């Protein structure tokens, strides 16, 4: 007789005693949650024993549960180890989830607006507990995902796993690799630093080249929200990065994995007869069951991969953050993200439409239809010489193009720009302009020259500087202006630096680091003496406000003949000078300036 | 025994003509219901197509006057005298050059090489790109460096004091002024004119 008017737990207690009733209750709850395995079944699995009851309770969660219905209940023994798949497909999926989780944490502290995005970065890195850790993980995960997904594609190609019936799986994979690259690329812009702005500007300008012009222009407007990247562009890239592209990625991951499961993981080529596909007919003795073996191995992989990432961001990797984005200042040597360097390299071959749009599109379409081109039944390497050759040719081409995409390749900088850049460069890529780390106290207002260090002897330096001053003030006999007047006019008009006179002084011997920098400057001009003929440089330090100095770098040289950025030499091996109609050399001036605040914290790059 | 032989011959006889007969597919004319489905499908496709176009129209940015991408109007005070240093309008990313004997041209201030920003260097009387050293004349013409073409221009309308006006041609050559007095200059930064070469 029931205690209550309906059957209840109290009846169980009455019937079985408290301990037994509680145990049975827990057991039932566990069986419901696991969709079929009770405590005894779980313990048997953990102990490595065969299941003691029939039907096999370890297959039940695959049949009745939501989460495991998308996983096969057993795998072929040959595809559960590291070889031949290297777990690359699994790792790609791991990174999809890893990036989603770390990304959500970052979204909490991020607003997609040019006014606060960079400040948000600084807050995340310095004021949010584990903020920098999360950002580093997200960034490292993104880079790793690009590598892993690419390797996954390479592996599929090498083992010919794209062959019938997996052609469509391969096609969805190509879409996924494209989405992965685009996800990584769209995330580049979000910190709103110089690296972000200019890498994305270069990338997005590809879109603009799409023919015909009306399509390119409008695609560019749709993507960037304007002719160049501003507030609209940042918002659009943010929405693509956190909503649109991840949604597509999840959808295609679903399709891709569904196809993998219905066709089975392709077996190593040597285990099958030619033209045979036995992935779905796994003999009993070759079966590895998901519960517990594959599940255990996957949990281990999650733990180990996460541990590796954590170790890397703790000691070896920090996501870069450069100066605040400035649409008015292009950093020298800007490149696209490394996985798009091949496009940038191809662009150096010529036409923007051909190499920037048509070439990548053709490559993408070629990859998608590749399984329908290579329809030979054999997956053995020996039978696939042509196909493997095609693969290696494409791979080598991409590697060579990537090398060509580097800033150093095929882009000739003028010597004056390069010298100036070494002095004033904003911190980026572990380098900083040599002027920036000079201690604030050493920056005494004054005009210094590289000529000082052309003196053979330290005692003669003052004499050399005085002689230089006289040279500056000397008026040409044919009625021209003194050099000093030219320089002052240039600084006043082009650089907004009104100076009353150009009185050069030697660098004080107490300003040790400033001295070293000016000496290094002199040395660089000497190295480039062919292109910068008779060159000298000035470093002008002026007080702008309390605690704020302005440093101008001026280079003056005599123009030489250049052809494609290279100096033209005469028969005697001397550079050919450009002369005006009177037969005089043509002086050239270039200058750049930076501001240094007392609290500016620039450090010489480690190992520099 | 006899039965077995006869079945075998029968099988041979029936198998042979089977290979020759092409399968006949009968296609019935669509009935009313099927036809209405097609019409309905077509109208859904058109609706979706229309929505797609509307979506693009919705997502295209709009530009107010005086923001980059829209139109800028400069009065005569900001137009340099012929041969003088060009006027920079940073918010519009352009330079206004008045070239003696040629006329007025509005140059897009972004290098045609890799998108850096050339600056006007008075002493050298030319635009110099700080990144890779491309040089351009006052009228935007290529001098030297890695740039593939001369500077791009913006479509410009000059209104003169006498009420007449002049517009840029398709390749953005300088607009001749010929001694007339400029009242105002309207620059459409949404329409960029590209030169094909280094002229």
C-alpha cells in the first residue's frame, strides 16, 4: 500500500530500504542521461571488460542519444591511430570549438568601433584577468587551425581519399578551407592596430580588382562599407567574423562530417584491393568501439592539444599588437597574412585581375572538380605518379609564390626611405626604430649631424661640425641660396617645423645612446653612398611641450640616375649623377619626424 | 532433363531482345496542380531574387556630402594658384593640383603601387611615396619607382564665376581653366578615374 496516493520514491524506500532505493534511483538517472548505460555498464567499460548484458549497452547511446548519434559506434582499427590520418580532421573540428569558446570570452570585452576597439585590446591585455591569455590562445588557435586544415587537405590528397564515393566530401572540404582562411583573415582587422588595418587593406583591395569594374567596386563597398576601411568596415568584418562565417562553417562542418560517416573513413590505400572501398564493411576483429576506446583517446587528444596551446602561449607566443591604426601612415613592408602571401607573390607577376582574382578562383574551382578529373580507380602511390606530380607542382608553386610575397622580394625601396625607416620605425615584428628607445633625458634640444662622425679623430669632431656650419651658410657664387636656407624653407613648408637658424652642434658626450644612433645613421649613409651621393643627415630635436619632444630626421643628397630603383654606374664604376641645365648636381631632401613623450616606453628589440 | 534444356533456351531467347529495346520514358503533360506548383515556385524564386537585390541595396553604404566616398565642394579660396603646391584635403584623401598651362586636377592621394600615401615635397617639386619611393609630378604623372601607373583622379566639376562649368574627361586629364575665374570645385570621391599607364 502506497504511502502517498500515487507510486513514489517513499514506496521504494519502504520496499528496498534507503540505501538500495537511493542507489537504484541514481542508477536510473544515469541511464537516462547516458541514453542507455547504467552505472554497472559504465564501470565495466572503464575496467576494460566486455559488456555483461545484451543487447550491448555501449551501442545504446549511439542509437538513442542526441550527441553520440552523430558519431559512429565503432571505427576500423586502421583509422584510429595517428597514421595515416594524423588526426587532422579531428583536430580541425577541435579548433572550430576551441576558437568559438575563446572567441566568446573575447567578445565580452570587445566593441567593434574604431574609437574603442584598440583601447579594448589594451584593456583585455592588461586589465582583464587572463585576458591576454585568452587573446593569445584565440590567435594561436587561429594560426594553428589554418595550418591543420591545410595539412588535412594535403593528407586527403596524398592518400587519394577524395576518390569515389567521397568526391562531394572533398568539395565541402574545399569550401571549409576557404571559410577557415576567411575567418582567420576577418579576425585580423578587429584589434584595429596598424598590422590589422594595412594587412586587411591589402587583402580587401583584391576584391576591388574583381572584373568587371562595376562588380569590383560594389563588392568592395559591400565588404568594407566604404571606399576604404573605417567604422563601417570594422563593423562588417566583425559581423562576418563572429556571425556569418561561423554559421556557414558550422553548417558545412555538419555536411562534411555527415558525408565522412556515411561513407566511412577511407582506409589506408594498401589495405584495400584496387578500386575497392570497404570502409563501411568492418570485420568484427577489426572493430574499435567508440565507447570506451575512441572516446578515451579523444579526451586524451583534447587534453594534450589544449596543454600544448597553453604551454605555448604561456612561454613562447604572444599575439602581436602594434600601434593604433592610422589610415594616414603606411608601415613600410606591409604584407598580407602569411597564408595569403602566395596571392601577394602572384600579384608581383603582373596583372591584378589575372593574378589576384582569376588565379585564386581557378585554383579553387580546380580543387573542387579535381576528383572528377582524377577518376582512376587506384589509390596506390605507384599508380598515381601524374596526380602526385600535379599536387607537388601546385604545392611548390604556392611555396615559391609565398616567398615572392614577402616584403623583401621584388620591392625596391629608395635608400633614403630605408635609412629613415630604420631610425623612426614604429614597434612592429619585434623591431623598433633606433631613435625611439633613446632615454628621454638624452634628447637635448639641438641640431646634430652625421658629418660629426666623418672626423677621423674624436678630438676633431668639433672642428668638423664647425666646418659643416660654414658650408651650410655658404652662398653659391652664381646667386643661389645657401644650403641652410633651402633646408629651413623645406622644414618650414613641408614639415611644419619653423626654425630660425640651422646651427649644428656636436652631440654631447654625455648623451651616449643618442651619439650611438647618430653614428649609426652616419654609417648607414656611408653604406648607401652610391644611391645617396655626398649625403649627410640631420637629427633635429625640438621641445614641443613639457615632456614632449619632436625628432626630425633630415637626409640631403645629390640625385643619381636610377633605373628600376637601381643605381646606374658609368664605365669607371662611379654612379651617374643627374645634372640640371647648368651642369650642377640636383640636391634632394627628405625628412620624417616622430614624437617622443617622457612616458613613451620603447625598448630596443631583444637581440637587436 | 528436357525441361532443363528448354528453360535454358527460353532464358537465352528472352534475354537477347531485352538488350535491344530502349527504355521508353513516357512524359505526361503537367496537370493543373503540377503547373500551379511551377508557377508558385517561379514566383518564390523571383521574390527571393528581388529580396537578394534589395539586401545588396540595403547593405551598400551611403555617403553624405563631405565624407570620403561622397562629394566634396571646395570654394575658390582652397584652389591653389597655377604651379603652386597642391592643397591636401585629408578627409577626402585627395590633393587639388593646379598645373600651369594644363589646368586643375584632383588626385587620389593613395599610391597606385601598394596603397601608401605619397606626400608633396616642395623642394623636390613632386609627390614622393614614403614606402617604395614612387615619384609623381604635380599633375599626378608617373616619374619613377615601382608604381604601375600614374596617380588616380577623382571626377571633378569646376563651376566658373561666369556661370559655366567644366567636367573631367574619362581618364581624368587636368581640366583647362584658360584664364577663367573658378567659383567652386565639386569633387566626387565615389568615382575614381584610373589612368591605364604611366602618362
